[in-house]
């Protein structure tokens, strides 16, 4: 029986956090130890290009991420471990796929919609009100004593600017789901383990592949299945909101013990006394579950939930679980970062293995399209 190919990627934007670990890294590590699967894991550096901050130091961030994944236990001999930009075929397939992607599908992409929404919120913040007509705007200028400073034409131009919810959104962000579809389809992936926030992207990849296949009347591209990990749904940030760099509420996997202690102490709790029973949806339970073994977690629950353990003591256990889970890997990470030549040699080997898979798939697409 031939093996199933599992594929997933992670963007180099800084240290992965516990949410990334539970959502994608752990499921992928488990698949990489399962002989029924061929695992492709990659550093999605092309995906970070749309982010002006990450773009400044992509080489460095990619190296750190490579060392992180190796330290966590991905075996570069047992799986295909590569950096996306070592497979430039990705960009050819992306361009090809754009022609089979309805623009409206991209308009509905969650990431793009969220960027527009944040532009709208920003504008409300700047103007202190919803400015949506020339009259609104003229009144606003008058109240600020600025009405003399702008011509009618200037005002129309400004209104256009204000109404443009796409300000600051580049085409890389807009086309992101097509790039991600290319990552997946270029490798004939059977399954794609991802966190819940990526579910829509997998659906888009399936939609695009279906359009290509329907157009050529052949199985040019393989339709992938998403594996959406249930656990990711349960790991918020330390303040209870979605774990996200922009909220500064992440718990990084390789944080130093002092930093972990500081962050865990900030995890939001209610004001229950030690003796009181605790709520099932307590954040400390979620963090503990993400890091401890199943047995350790069951024991912790049994002591924590009925009452008798205070939040201070529970936090100590969360801190210990973090160290037990990631302490050794963090030290291995430091060792790898001191040997970039080794990490680069692993990436070079991965690039070769990845292209051995991707090049024939792209050939198949080119042939279907009538390119020779
Ligand atoms: N978009 C994913 C994320 O932000 C990363 C990613 C890029 C990915 N390409 C992929 C995941 C292909 C799975 C398959 O987390």
C-alpha cells in the first residue's frame, strides 16, 4: 500500500507559540512517526513576504525556524523538510492557479476581510465618527477649522481615500490563499494538518483544484483533505483572547524559564479562593493540557477542579509542564543555532527531496495546459 502524503507549513515570523504547537506541529510530529505517512514539512518563507516586518529579515527568521523544527524532533531523513523558497516552482503554479480562481473567492478570504475590517476600525478611531459622505466630511473639516484648506477636488480625493478599505493591503496578502493552494497542490498532498484558522484555505485549495480538473477534464491536481486539530480550538492567549503576536499574549515554546514564569503569572484567572471548585473553562487547564502528557493532565485536573488548589500553585504546575515539555528542545535549539552550517546543509538536502516531488507535478500541469 502506498503511503499517504501529509503536508503542512509554518511561516517564519518569530518563535512558534503553544497554539502553533498544538494546532500543527504536534499532529505533524505524530504523523512523521507513523509509517503509513510520508511527511512534508516546510518553512513558508514566501508567505512572510507580504508582511513588511518579517520581510526585513527573512533569511534569519527562516534559519531560526529551521533550527526550531529540528530541535522539536522533525527528522530530516525520515521526512521531507524544506524551505518553500527552495522550490521556486511554487510561484509558477501560483500564477497558473490565479487563472482558475474567481476574484470573489479572494474577496471572501478571512485574512483579507480581517485586514479591511481593521482599516475601517482605524478610520473610525481617527475621525471619531463614521465619515461616509462628502457632507459628513465637510462638516468635520469645518468643526476642525480646516474648511478653507481644501478644494472640492481635494475633498473628493480624500473621500476616495477614506472609503478605500484596501489601504495598506498588498496583493501578496490578497493572493495568499492561492499561494497556499500552490504549496499544497504542488506536492499532491493527501492530508493537510492545520489549525482551525486555516480551514478556509484548505477549502479554497480544493475549490481551485476542482476548477482546474473540470476545465481539463482530467485529474491534473490532487484534492487535499484538511485535518483540523480539535486541540487548537482550545488554546487562547494568556489574556483569554485569540493567541496572536499583535496582542502580545503568546506563550512561546522556547521562552527562557524566567520569561515563562512571567507570562504564566499573567494568565488570566477569576478570583476564586483556593478551596473553591474551579471552572472547566479555566485558562490554566487549557495551557496545562497543551503541554503535559495525558496522565499528568488527568492527575492535575483531579487536584485542581474540585477545589483545594490555589491559582498560584496551579501556575507553578503549568510552568513546570512547560519546562518538562520544551526545556530540552530549547537547549537543542541553542546548540543548532550555534551551527548554522549544519542547519543549512539539512535545508539543502530537503530542497533536493522537495524538488524531486514538485518538478514532476508541475510538468503534469504544464502538459495539461499545452506548454512544452
Ligand atoms: N498559512 C499557514 C499559516 O499561517 C502556513 C502555511 C503556508 C501552510 N502554506 C501552507 C499550512 C500549506 C499548510 C499547508 O499557519
